[in-house]
């Protein structure tokens, strides 16, 4: 079974530039998550999709971050404009979760973003 | 906001020894999960324990959950150098499998 795919793996940009990350979840997984992991900390959920609908985006800085999952499969996360504090690893995960059930999440390798 | 807090922040042991990591959380949970992260394999799910379970085993891993104390522990027995990684507890308190991760315990196992 193919895992969660993410691209690019690394990205270096200057502050105020824009950047986009792509994620393709495991086939058949209805739920997709984007996390931000700052060095030395645990992952922080940015947004959670169930198919192509948003379940939770309460921690997404909506003035600069946006995400979409138009066809309920792959997803993109965009930052515009980037700030220095956005330097982090952006992780995508997926699961077969249905509300009220208990499922593990499968994580991609992440995209390491450096904002200079 | 941080739900789970792991303790200790860092742990250094010799191969063959046991490693115990603890996690405390603040609110009622649906389940609690442990994940491992290393540079080679990224973030990997280890074990899930539901709120109505008290103990669970998987290979060399043993997880306990005490909902009255809002705490969990992860025990790795007979550790190996390959167990060197950061270990995170993650709580699901939403019923939507929305996980909140702690800051992690960094485990170093020396040969």
C-alpha cells in the first residue's frame, strides 16, 4: 500500500513570498490533515478535511494560510505571504476515520520550509 | 493549545534497558495514541488506547491509561538502538479523531 505522498520535500523562500505544498493521501482515506511542526515541538493541527469538507480549521491562520481539497482526494496548503515564524515542517496525514470511531493517522514525510 | 505533556523531555539509556515515558493531559478524551518520529521513517503510529481501556500491549510496547489521573505511560522493554527517536502522545478529545500532540520525549538508546 502506497503511503501519504508530499511534495516538495524542502523549500526555501524569502519572507513575504508565497509557497504551496501538495499532499496525496492513502487511497480510500476520507480524512486528511495538515499539521505544522516547529522544531522541538509536537505537530499542531492546522486543518482537517472529511472528504472535501472542512471539519476543523480553528488553528489555521486564515489571514495567510489557505487549504483546499476540491475533489476529496489530494490537497494543497498555501501560505501567502510567508513570515519568518512559518519556518517549520508541514506534515500531511490521512486516516479512514469516521465520526465516533477510533483510527490511527498515517503521516507523510513532510515538507521542511525555511523562510529567510 | 497543548493537551498532552510528555515527561521526561529527554531520556538516555543503554540497549537492553527499559524506557518509560509518561503523558499527562487536561480534558476528557476519546482515545490516546502514541507516535514515534525519527529522521528515517517520519511520524509513525505505535499504539492506540481507548478511554475505556486500561492497558494495551503491542510487541515490546506496553501502554497504560489512567483516566482518573488523566495520564498515560508508554513502556518500551528491552530497548534497541533503533528505538532512538522522539515519542509523542496525542489525545483525541473531539470524537472526530482530531489529535492534539504533546511536545514529545526524546529517547536515546546507546549500544
